[in-house]
C-alpha cells in the first residue's frame, strides 16, 4: 500500500519503511542514541523524500508496540501519534511479536494449510512474554494468544502447539529453563530480528483487513510495569512534588 509508513523502534535499533508509488520498498535505519538526539523524525523525512512522498501524503502510520525497550517504544509511539494527529490519518497497532515472526517467516514449520510459531519477548527472571503467532492458508499472520510464560507453563501449553509449533523466536535473555524445555519438545530456538520492512508487511495486511485505529487509542504493550516506572515509584512513594 502506497503512503503507509512503518516505524520499528521496539528494541535497540530503529528503522522506518515505506513503499513508493511503483511498489519499491524504501527503508532507513539510523544509528545513534535516541536518548541524546532525535533520530526518528530526520529518518522519516529522508525516507519520504527517497520514496517520492511528502509527509502530508502519508495515508497511515504503523508502529511496532512492543514488548520492548522503554525509551524506543515511547519515542516511536509519540512520533506516530503526532503524525497521525497532525495529518488526520489512522494508526496501525503492530505487536512486535508479529514483526519478529514475519522476519523469520522462511523458518516456519508448515503443517498442511496452517502453521504457527512462538515468540518470547521481555524476559525477566524465570519468565518471558510468550506470544503464539499463526498463519492461515493465504499466508496472513495473526496474534492468536499472548501471556506470561515459565518453563512449567510452556509444558502446559495447548495440544495444538505440540503438533505444530516447532520454532521459538527468542533472544539471549530467554530463561535457561524455558529454553531447555522448548528444545526438549523439539523446538528450534532462533534469535529474533526487528525491521521496519517486516512491520510494514504486517501493517499492509492489517490495513487490507480494515484494522486501523485512532492513534490516541494505541498503547505500548508492557507485560509488566516498566523498570523505569518501578524505580520512580520506589524513589517517590508519596508522589513527586517539585521543590519551590
């Protein structure tokens, strides 16, 4: 779809993608520290110019909504909301698990006409945020289920996973017990990748299904309270009051 901008900043790297009128994919991946300077907006301006669009010609903005890094997600969401509000265009909420699943699509195990994979994100302690991503006969992927998982709960996952899910996409922070349990069940564990081109691919599918939303309603997926918020509450248990 022309004019659909995709933003992927859920992890440490940032990238943006769009298709030009002839269908050519354009992508930018700026480097640097988002806490020190604005990398996202300049990348969007450069991206649109290379694809032959002005910002006012954007038709929708898709954003990867996590789970992921606190700063990257907040910056991406604020940028997406600002663009949507200024241009009066819809937003597309793309779970980061779908981005990772799309990036590893060629590794999926296919069982007949459908297939599924597991994506483990936001690992902490002995648990992670586990998402089940399914594909239908046409190749469209959907987020079928998501919840906090431990090694024990993975063992108790539904029977359909035992038959079809042969791939677990998870980074090096995946709890060792959960990794061992997955491998014991015959699952291949691969490192995820997060690229705006994959966010764009998922967003184009969602847009075609009419699954857009008002930007004000898009929220970051936090499986647990962000550590930055936890530390703030611990430091100011009675609320923050500016010094006079």
